[in-house]
């Protein structure tokens, strides 16, 4: 790649120090409607470098040019045609349309990039619908591993289930097409369920149970590549599967990075980290949209149950090597390796054709929330005073991932 080195995947680590400078920042505590953000849930660049900012709370998309100037605001809160209620994710499709997944309205809303409403594609929750968008395909299909399903009974009552797709012995990646079609794109490896009894409420106004918890189980991460394949991580090892459109593992990218053995010190640190988060107030939203107001006694019971599951949780023998996966505008993979509890890990930059370009060390540039053309990257962040902002950085032209000399 320009200005940098590459090596095969068996190469020892060598450091990348990307050159970058701040481009622009937007977000205000008080000001115009377009610069006051509520909850930024997605960021997307187009080919020209314009940035689309999805604000779930305001239920609109704000568009800025590559220099940070406000261009337009798309949609508004509402239930009418072209209005949004609970927008969670968006994508710019191959045909130029802007697609927005609105969970409350149970479907996808389509717009032109200029903001003209085109049509909607609703999902049937009785047949199943995505609960979260993990990735978009260029035709407007949604990839997910968490889905929601509504079922009716003979007495007329309805039940709603939300959780991992599939049964106990499988972990499928599902494709939901804009035509409502649901298909299994790939079945990933699913670790065995944790052992233990979990936790349940003992008295109080609410009754519920929480499943047993096991720390350091491998997560399921996947991103679509420009050629239509999926890059999938579902194991403890440094192994990125390249899955074709038929669900066949065509190849795998592997580096000789060993998982970290879980010691008593690591177990104690992970428990302390999770217990420290218990003071954060929980908030929930309905599986089919809308928020749920939780009484204080429910919060107290939930916190007590969570504390029990943390204190009694079990641990996998090893920490999975890979913690997160992303693909940039040029199709390179950013592979974040797992650090010790509370610590960052390095980020490897590799290509689907099995070249290792180096590693960004902890404390350096992190995986952005959006990649753009010409080295533009963006982060949804918070100002020192706490209100939401969006930061855009410009990586140096032609030396976006320049490496340090090897030692």
C-alpha cells in the first residue's frame, strides 16, 4: 500500500503510526437544530466525503459536506410516510438510495441522498425481523444474529421473543432482504452454554430470572467485504473466515497470535470491572419499538440479580484473540485484538488477500465509527461537558497507514 510495508500473516508484529489531523467537529449544547444531537446511532460517508449522521432521538439524518458545512436534514419524528420513529441504522446502497432501519416501524425506509422519501419495506414480525443491524449489504439487505419474532396463541394473546437467532446448537448469521425474505447466510460456531443456576428475584414486585454468565466466550463478529464475501470471527483463535455467498468458508486469515490463558488475577480483574458498572442505571426499549419506563424497585432487583450472576460467573480457559472487526473504505480489515480486562489491545491491519500491513498499538488511533474516502474517518463522541459531538479526522494522503521501520 502507498507509503507502507506489507508482510505475510506469519510475520511478527511491527508498529503502524498513522498520520492524521483533525478535520472538523460538529455538535453543540445550544444552537441550531442540526447541530444539537440527541443519540447518534450511525455514521456513513458517501463517495464524495459527505457525512450522514443518524440521530435516533431526533429521528432525522443530518448531512455535512467533507469540510463540515451543513448541507441538509432528512426526515423528522413521526409515523407518516417518510417520517422516522426509532431509526437505528442506515446505509448508502449501490443504487444510490439511502436506507434507514426503523425498529419501531418494523422495517426499512428508503430515501434519495437528497432526502426525498421513496418507499418503505416493512417486515412481518410474525415471520421474524431483525432486532439489531450488524451489517448492511449493498442491495439493502440487513445482516443480523439477533432477531425478534411475534407469535399468537389460540386464546388471542401474543408473545414476543427476542434473542440470538436459531436454536441452542447453532448461531446463524441471517440475511433479511427488503422484500421480507429471511435466509441463513452462514452458521457460525456456538460455544456450549454456561454452567450454573444464574440468578432470580427473591420477593419484591417483579419476578424474573437471569441466565448464568461465562466470561471470555468468543463473540460473533462479521463484516461484508467489497467482493460480496463475509469476514467472520467466531472462535478463540486468530482466525478470520472468508465466507462466500453460498455460506461456504472459502479461505481463512490466520496469524500465530496465541490466546491469553485466564489466570486468577484476570478473573478477579474482570469481576471487579463488571461490578464497577453496576452503578449505571439500566434502560430498555421494546423489542418492537418504543421505550419502557422501569420503576426504581425493578432497577434495584435487577441490579441485585446482576451482582449475583457476576459474583458466581464462570470463565473460559482462554481470552479470545480477536475482540472486534471492521472493514475500511478501501476494503482492508481492522482487527482489534483483545487486551487484558480494562485495557486496549493492538489493532492489526490486514487485507483479504492475506497481507499483514502492521499493528496500531494501544493508545493510538482506534477503530472509527465510519470510514470515508481519501482517509476520512469519523467518531461519535462526547464533549467534555457531556453533550454528543461528531469528530472527523483526515489521515495523511497516500500514507494513511505508514509504518515505522522494523527493529
